[in-house]
């Protein structure tokens, strides 16, 4: 095995970690893969013989790449941020057996991370999610250690507003199944029992039209009953570690829906119905 092959093998040992870092930074599966690939390109053309901690070096590289991508995105973002839903990580099948196969970062948290500045997001993700010391993060964002600490602190205050789900996946599934049954039956009273009074529904349709942001039981229940009349078939799924479903029309996936269940009620529903991004997900067709 030559030197290049050895380097490639060592990189593969870190690929999963780097993908997790990039996904949390970017909220986009394709952009996360691009960032990881760019980290490999930079590694392949760099002399790392004096690098004692290759994993730390690669984490720094992919973080810098993500920071550049976030700054570029902020300057050219066109879609309304309030209805944007990050790329979901989806597995379709038995919700209990497949729970451990999905990324554990909740979609509701990723939605809040989208509201942070690039530097705040990087500081929070690296420190609070991956325990990278602030003195190692500071050079990446070009700030002092004290200023970087403040970046993460500001981010942390914003992130506290993210809905935190119940941890019991089977219990989540019971609530989601009850919601779907009530929506199909057009039963407003049953919907009220499973929706939090302050429930939020977010719909991202991409460039195909305006998204939607609804708040409160009446608005969300009305939307649920209207959507059920479209004849879409829901298939159980795990979406970012939580109970959700994929909506199918004529056997083809049309939307991924994630829920945040807290205290036995749904407090947030995020719907990603952007056809371009749906097509990039590894979702099976159903007859």
C-alpha cells in the first residue's frame, strides 16, 4: 500500500465524524458531503507529516470550509428563512429497529441553528456538540478566545428556544399515529388532543412556491385536515431520530414530515416538500 492509499484509509476513519460536523454546520446533506470532499482534497495536497492529531486537523479544515459556505449562503439566500427546513436524515421502516441508524440532531434544532450568524453557529456546534476547546475554535473564526466564548454563549441562548422532544420513540409514534388518524378522519376534536396549544407547522416547498408558517391548534389542525384530503399515503419513518413520516402520491415520495413531541403532544411539525431536495434523498418508491 503506497502513501496515498494509507492517507486515504486514514481519512475514511474520520469521514463519519467529519460528515456529522458538516451536517450540523450546514443543515444540508449535499453541502455536507461537498465540505467533506473538499477536506479530502486539502489533505491530499498537504504535507501532514508533522500533524500529531489528524482528526483535529481535519475537523479544523472542514470547519473552515463550512464557515466559508455559510458566509456565501448568507450573502445569496433568497428563500424566506422562516419557512426554510434543513435537509432531513430519513430512514423508512420499523421506527424502533431503525432509530439508531439516523443522525441524532433534531430537525427543530437545525431550524434554530439557521437563524445564527455563521460564526455563532460554528462556535456553538464545535464547542457544545463536539467539545472542541474555545482556544482551538478562535483561530477558525478569527476572534479571541474570549470573543469566541461569547459567540457560543449568544448561540446557546437562541438554541434554548428550540423544541426539545420526548426521548421515548414508541410514545412519539403513538402520538404521531393518532395525529395522522385524526387528520384522515377530519376529526378536529381528536387533533386538539394531540396538538400543543402553541404548535408550529413549517412547510418548505423550495422554489416551487411560497412556503408556510402556521401557529396554533386551529391553523395547524385545519391544514392537517386539508392535506389529508389530497389522498397522499403516509409511510412511517424516523426523521433525524424522531417519529415522522414520508408522504407518497402515486407511489412516489412528495414530502418528508418530522415532528417534535413533548409531554405527549406535538409541539412542532416541519415539512420538507422541495421536489429538488426530495429527489436527492435515498427514499424508496412504494406501489
